[in-house]
C-alpha cells in the first residue's frame, strides 16, 4: 500500500489543492518546485508562504508535510519561444497552441520528480495537470501522464504511480475540491497566498486572489471562481 508521495508544487491554486489531496491520504508528503526562468518568479516565494500557512493552519497535516525541494531548470528558458519565459504578448501559435506552452516542461518535471522520488523513497508522484479546463497543452493530457508513469517505472526499475487528482474536473470543481479537503480555511488560504498569474502581478487583489486579471491563467482561475461562488452556500 502506498504511504508516501512527492507533490509537484508550484505555489499555485492547482498544485496547492493537490498538496492538500496528498496530505489527506499519505503519511509522508514532500514537495518539489522548479525554477525554470519563468516570468512569474513570484510563484517561488508563494510556494514558501503556502507551505508555512499549511503548517500553521492545519495541524493535522503538519506532521505529514516533509522536506521541500527546489530544482534549477533554466535550460527551458534557454530554449526560448514561450511567453512564460520571455517578455512577449500572450497569443496563439500557428500550431494551434498558446505561446504559453513550454515544450517538454511537464515531461522534464516528471522525469526529475521520478529521480528525486527514487532517491527519497517516495512512491507516488502527484501533479495538478488537467485536460478538462486548461490551455490545451499536450503534456497535460491523461495519455501523456499514463505514458510517463510507464516510462518512469520501467526506467527506474521501481513502480512509481503518477496521480492526477484534477485531470477530469474543471476550475470550479477544483475550488470545490479544496473546500472539501480543507474547508473554507483552505479556500481562503488559496485565495490569499497562492499565485497563478502568468505576468507575476501581486498588486491587484480580486475575489479569487492576486493577478493581472487578463492573462490566460487569471481568466481560467476567475471563471472557475465565479462558477464555484455561484453554487457556494
């Protein structure tokens, strides 16, 4: 039976919800973030704030929350061409994908997460990818995750499981899942402390949290919040 997990944790809404999911299920949970030269580097500070708040506000989870890891992956910025790593306008590309797509990002994330899990003796990788309410990234799809799970298990000679708690739910349901896992306190924590905005804006506070309100990440988060709040008692 699986008892340990490594959560790919960016400090955003989705990964924080996934961290709460893992803490509610596993005895030992560690977290992993990546510095890949992202424009919204403020998320690296948000990660630490969220972890501190989780420990302070959820004493039932605090003993399970283990070491946090941060890996440098600036090679993705060197490849270039993405509005997440370069100062360019958000727009669609000729191939039909938004230019927020960073080729290979989630594939590299999972590969490094698998290597770290191997060294740390962790059995499950938890990631917040989703193909229900997302930007169309091919490395967020369920087929990709299943293929990565197989490749990691074969390549590491160890049965690693890749869990994707948000894969088949939209952003409104993600807010609802957070409330189910940690009550209004967790929802309020996500609003106040997580960061999703691609431009890195922490100056504008909305009902759903901080952000520019115009980038694709803010639009998804805001629309999800509106649908969630409409049905909130």
